[in-house]
C-alpha cells in the first residue's frame, strides 16, 4: 500500500480549515463600501406584470437604487448552454430568460425588482413599499395538463408549453414496436421521479465589484465552475470581455449541481456594482433558496420492457415528461435527453431501445442537473422495471439481471443508445454486493424481523453512469454550446515545490488532497510539496469546472498531461546536468538518474537549475518549469456497480427503516479510497433522501408547499444505516491516463431503486399486491399502498 | 425582522404591566415566535421576555404532583423530572433538538398550543392545572383548539402542576420534515381511571379520546384499544399524511403508549 501516493487514504488537508471554522466562503467576503441587495420575488406563479411602482420605496432610508426590468433593456437574458433538437429535426423552443421579470411573472420566486441599499434591512424595508400592478393568470403546473390542447401558455411567444419532443433513437422506433408485438412478456411501469431541492449547506451568494481604474468587474460567487460563469455572463448577458471580468468561487459549501448554473443574481450584482460604483452583495436565505435554486429530477415516466420466452430482454421503450420549469436553466435541456436516454441500456444487452422525452414548461422554478442529472432518472426506471419483471415472472431479481448483463468479454460494447462502454464487469460487482449484503442469509434475518412484527425486504439495483463529461466533439454534435475539456497548469518553483492550477473546482470533493497525490506520485515526492489552486479565473487556466463526476477523470488527466510535460523537460535539464543522454534519464523517488550508472541528481537540483540557469542548455530549452495542458476525453467513463438494500417496514404505520446498505462499485482505479468511500456514502445518503424523505411539491396554483424544512424532509444521520462500501472490483478506464472513472454521483444514482425494490419486496413477501409506490416512500404513502 | 423594543422584567407584575400595551407580546423561549419574526410574519413592537422572572423557573416535586415553572426549559424538565415523572421527562427530552430544548419553555409551548406540539398532550392526559397570574385552569378547560387557549389578554402562565400517574407513556410519530408530532399519544393511568390525549392529528388541536379511556380504564392493555377506531373526520390532512392515516396512526400509537407504560 502506498504511503501517500495514488491509492493511499491520505487524510483531507482541507478539513483542518473546514472543521475549525476557518474556511473562506463567499459570504465571508465583505468589501469596503459594499451595498446590499434584496430581491423582491414574485409570490404568485403566473401573472401579467403591468407596472412596478418604486417611487415610494426609492425615498426610503438607505436606498441607493431600485432596479426593475427596464434597467436591463439592452442586457441579454440568461443563456441556455445546450440546444436539443426534437424528433422532427427542429430546435427546441427557447424563450428568453430575463434577469428581472419582463411584463410577466412565470414562477413563485422570480425576481420582480431589486432594491440596493446601505443595509440589508433597509433594502428589505424598501422592498415592502414597492407597488406591483399585476393580473393573475391561471397557473400551469401539471406537465400533462401543460401540453394539453388549450392550456394557458407560460410563454406567450411560443407555440405551446412543449419545449421539445425528443425521440431516441428515432430510427429504431419501428423495430422496437415490432419487438414488443413479438414479446413473450411485457412489463409496464408508470412512475414519478420526484422533484428535489438540492439544499447545499451553504446557500448561494454573489458579490459584484467594479474597479474604475481599469474598468474591470469581479464577481465572487458560489459556483462549481467559475470560468463557465465568466463566459456565459460576460459574453451573453452583460457584454463584458473576459479580460475585464474575473470570477472567483472560493470555498463552496456543497453544490450537487445546483451551483453549476448561471443565475440572475450573479448577473445582477455584477451589473449593479458597475452602475452604482459600489460592491453589491447578496446572500440567499434558505427560504429564497427553495424558490430560486434550480430544482432537480421531476420526471413522469411510463416504461415498458419486452422479454422473450427465455427471459431475455428484447426491447425497451420509455415515455417521459420532463419538467423544465418556467425557463431553461443553463444545462436543463440536456438532462432528460443526452444524460438520460443514452443510459437506458443500463448494464444489459437489450438490443432495441426507444426513448421519448417531452420537455415541458410550467410555472415552477427552473429544473436542471442535480447529483447524477438524468442518470438517476434512467437508472431508477430501468431498475424498477427489471425488478418488476422478475417478480411478474417469478425469478430472482439478481438472476434476471445476471442473465441479461453485458458480459465482461463483450467490451468495448456499443449500446443501441449511441454510447460505447469501454470496460466493465457487472457480474463481479453483483457477486461482491451479494456477498457483502449476505444475500443468501436473508431469510434468517427476515424471520427475525417477522418475530418483531416487522416486514423485511431486500432490494438490489445495478447502475451504470456516463461520467468524465465529456468529449467536446461528441457533445457539440449533440447540441452542447460548450466544450467539456479540462485544464491544468503545473508551476514548479525553484526549490522544488509545485502549484497546480486547475480548472476543476472543489466544493466538498477533496481535490486539494487527492490531486497532489497524483502529481506527487508521478514525480516521487511528498504530496505536501504540491499545492492546488482552483476557483479563480484570474489564476487558473480556462476550465469547465466540476460536475458529472468529471474532475479526476478529465481534470486529473489534464494534470497528468501537464506533469508529463514537466517531467519531460526536467529530464532534459537533468541530462544536461549529468552530461548524459536524455534517453537514459530515469525519474524515481524524486531523483533523476542515468540508467546503468550511479549518477543521480535530486528533483530540487533540477528545479533550481531551471530557475537559476547558470549551467543550463539555454540553446535548446527555455528556463523555468511551468506547463499547461488541456485534456479532452476520447469517451465518457462508465462507472457501474451493484447496490443492495435491506429494509424493515412497520406494517402498522408504514414506516420504512433502512437496515443495511451494501455498495459495490467499479470506479476503475482509485486515487484516495477514503475520499471515494465518503463520496459514495454521501451519495447514498442523498439517494435515500430522495427515496424516503425528500419531495418538492407545488399546489395547483403554483405555490410551493414544501418551501421550508418544516415540510421538506432532508435525510439526517438517524435516517441512514451504516453504508458498507467496496470498490475492489476495478476495470480501469481504457482511455484516460489514470484509468479512473469518477465516483461523485454513483451513490445518488444507484440507491433509490435499491431502496424502493426492497420495500416492494417486503410488502410482496407479506402477500400484499403492491407493485409500485412513488417516492418518497413516506410512512403515509407506504401505509396507503398497503391498505389500498 | 423588524425593529422592536425588548424588555426583560424581573417580576410577574412588571411583565403584566409591560404586556398591557396592545403591540407587546410575551417571549418565553421564542422557538416559534422568533422564526416568524425573522420571516417578517410577526411584528410585535415590544417583546416582553419572561425569562428574567426567577419565580417562573424551576421544578418542584411534592407528594403526588410535579410543579413546573412556566419559564422552565424543556432540557431542565427532562433532567429534573426524570425520577418523579419519567414519561413527562422523556417527552420533554425529545422535543425538537438540543438548541430548542435549551431555549423553549413549557409555558411558551402551552401558551402557543401548536396542534403538533408535545406538551399539550402531557398536560391534557395528566389532568394538569395551568396556573396563571389570575387563576388556576384545569387542562380540560385550557385547550380551545388549534393555537387557541383559555388565556385572556394580559394573562400569563406562571406554573403548571402535573398529578403523577401510576403509569404513563408518550409515543410520538414524527412528521418526517419538521419532526413535530404527525401524531403523538400520551396515556396516563391514575387510580381513578385512564386519560388519553392525542396531539398532532386533529384540526382542533390536542384532544382526549374518551372511548379509549373507557376501554383502558377497564383493561389497561394494548389489546383493549385494538378494536376501536378514531373518526377521520376533523383530522388534519397535508403533504405528510391524510386524515385517515392520522386517525389510524393515533390508534396505533395509543396501543404502543399503553404497552410502553407497562
């Protein structure tokens, strides 16, 4: 076991500051002379906005200026980063997403006016004096009603509330229909993938600053991808060239996807700071977060699986309504399509697949990527329908899966949904998880539960995800308006220490610990000699940020490439110093030696020579030791795994208690096992949250009923079992230099179906004819299903 | 939060005088009031803290009863009543979280009478007496529906006296988000009969289930209530449970409380 290099469970160096309260989050930043903004947000879901009278409010104490949509004439709307093409070849309907509501209110929480004042309380007081002239319109909330004939329109300028009607793979549709017609058995399941609010511990914050002396703007923000914000806001919204705009995302307290997107508040603070020549700060309250952070999931799906007489999967078709909310958030259109449809093969050899997705506008908060983003929705429906099929056919759910797995000798495997899995061994993780879970001994535990009056069930799910997002040329063809490479600059100092400036962003993932392990391992020095810099566009190369379990696979690969360049140059210097041929230079344990001799120079001697080039091949190479690499992956990575969950259901109350959870993941190579285990456990915690507790609910008028922690149930430690994690089944990725696949989202993807399958198993073993319960499996819902 | 004046009198008389102002509100822990003020949903001009009044604090155990000062925190009750009235102490020790238990008070809870609060169930099932600066109010006459009590303007609770039952238990089924009672049942067995109070379930707030009381007074076992049922009419319904579910839950919890009481 390496002491502190690749594969070592090095303790997280960033935790010292996080655990001692000395992290520096955006809200910790207070700029001299800063003003505060309070956003007046719509309290109705759908209304005309005829006039905003700020005259009385403007006279209130401390008010610097009140902004309305009129102040943003000539300013762009918030851009959408992905254009989906529908099944007829037409681009999606893409309405303008204004910074402040223009003429119409489209969801509760939309910004109607912004009051900037000396203090936050003054801004709030003044906001109460703003008079709105509005006329309520019928709200469009239910997706199927939204696309029905004659439904009120969220956007009057669009033809309907249908953003797009996507078919994938359209050419397969007829063959899929035929396979269903010939099937020996068809399993059908209708389900809801419940809408979620991400709820990172740190709410969003934005501080705009403007420097008159060089006409530059700075935005401090809670972002997973500061360069993306700089590009979107600078180029598309405010028209600020990138060299005049700096975006800083310092310590960020959790993102889970909802801090990927470019939000109105960021553009507002940057814009207002320049207008007022004062820094402008906004810190979201938790209440605001519920109605302004992009929500996640919210799919309504009908899925059907066709099987032949030998229980082989012959075809799959699925119809999904995906809620976009009132506007298209940054990556919203890609989530139910390219991050969802392409995963519908799962771990199986299903030869024919057709996916239809109707994306729908409603008078709700925009919906976008949330931990897993499309892949949890794909995995949930697939693993639920496979489980249902096994129960209908009377076969063991594990064995039906095993029978239909892509076998390990079939890789690389091209699925019928456009992706090619490079590696995998699904039976290995299935066997491992079954062993961890004590699958064979379930009956004994069930009997023990029964003796206590509890119903026990066991459920499993097998997931695959596409991570390491993403090959730029491929996603460009699919409608992405961005490249998805990653960058790293490795700067070696004269005395041998290194600074790695990465375009990845850490908001809980532990990059400051795991990234140095890689670089240090390559050179053979201590990770303590490597520092990671991220989160500031002023001192990192253009990068795309952290989401989609991409950082080690893409950002780490960029870092490897840059370090390889460093090593190559250092070898040239070492060869010169030892008067040897470059081809004979070996680097080991932080020293360069000449093969077959006892000649050696230390890493620090070489780095010093690079910066004090007295004895140096100046004719051949430049002084200094700093290299940058951009890495664009050749393919997605395909982590996979098997999760097994055991539950007890209280038949009298419907309460579900998770008894055990076993997760066997194949992440390829693993850099820091401790961090990987933490990522899986955190993801499983969120997945259990979705499956048992969390639910974002609107009423028919578009009021958010679950708008605080009084009604939105977050998972707590007491809701979770010990989560048993294993990552010993490793089929390394074949196309990135570290052989890594990414682990950030797996837990949230694989766990909800395992848990729901376990509850259904418990009820069916008790003789109940319950075949599905929609998440969250709250006590009331489970009890109602049992007593239906 | 809007601006407000804050006074912290040291006697009940001073507090009553300060509360004579229409725009003044008493503060006794503030675990409901302060969050609503922060959200600007409540805007008293003056907050009159009762926590400076030493006479309102503390626990006295005497003979067959426990008397708790109105400004006594849940944490104190959990600690100091554990021996004399364990079911009451256990209830207090499971309200909210440690921060809530170290700020919230029994007087504040009973004056607020949240329909999902725990203390009202204990007071009603125990047949407690709510003592105010003016009078003594039996629990049966004190609770008047959701957030409504017999307290009049200018009347503040000074202490609550609980008769100690022979056996008792409180069983709470938590609402998944707030962890308030989705339903909570306090069962108390006295020489003269059994009292059953249910919180969290009814649109009218805490109530006694007389049918169960009768059955349990004859036979104090879970089986005695298994054939009974509560009417779903008048039960609360929301995201977390239907009226039918709450009615069912209250019955299940009654049986469990009886079993727990032993």
